C-alpha cells in the first residue's frame, strides 16, 4: 500500500496527531477499528501476539489488550471508552500498564472521515498529562507499532 502514517508532535505541546488514509470506505474502516474479532488481526506490531482481556465497545465501556512476545513477555494496555459514534468518532483513554509511574493516561479522539472513491482517513488526536508524558510515549517505539498495525489493517480492509 502507498498510504503513509504520519505522526506529528509539535515541540512543547501535550498532544500528538496520527493521520492515515485507507483504501476502504469509512464504515469498513470503523468496523475493523472497533470489532474485537477484527482488532485481534491487526493491532500491534507483527512480532507480537494479541489477546483481548476485556472489550466493551460502547459509550462508557472499557478495554484491556495484552500483547506478548515469543519469550512470554506481556505488554498490557487499557482504557475507558467515553464515546462510540459509528462511523464518525471514537473517544477513549489509553494507558500502558508497564510504566513505572501510574496515571500516565492519554485521551484519544479518533475521527473517521469519508474520502472520495471509497477511501477514508483516520485522524487521532492524543492529549497527554504533560509534554514529558507525550515525549515518553513517542520515544517508546510507538511509531513502529502504529505503522506496523496500520500496514496490517490495510490487509484486513482488503479482505472485508
């Protein structure tokens, strides 16, 4: 696929933006982004296995995802889903449980935009507690994980 994932983080701001276009209608992108059986197929780097511990895809719901590597190391993520508004928007929190400091939670606004020719665009605005928290997330290998995930998502969208 020729679509590129763009991650933008301006200096001294507590937010970042992730933008990616997809070769699928908005409704299909939203479905792949929010249905558990599809999420398991694309979320996370290719080198990790994905498991869903909890997933309540509804406003006021919650989720907990576990990724594991070949050595059995686990990487756990959780959050609260504030709003589910198909196929336009998803608002949720995100927390990596492996950090030494607790409470490093970001608030994510995922907007799904319809584009011409049965294409769509996903724009995520993530707001962090501090600039240091945002920068820590950026420096954690996040870009690799997001890019790998969206490349896998491209393949899933072609199959739906």
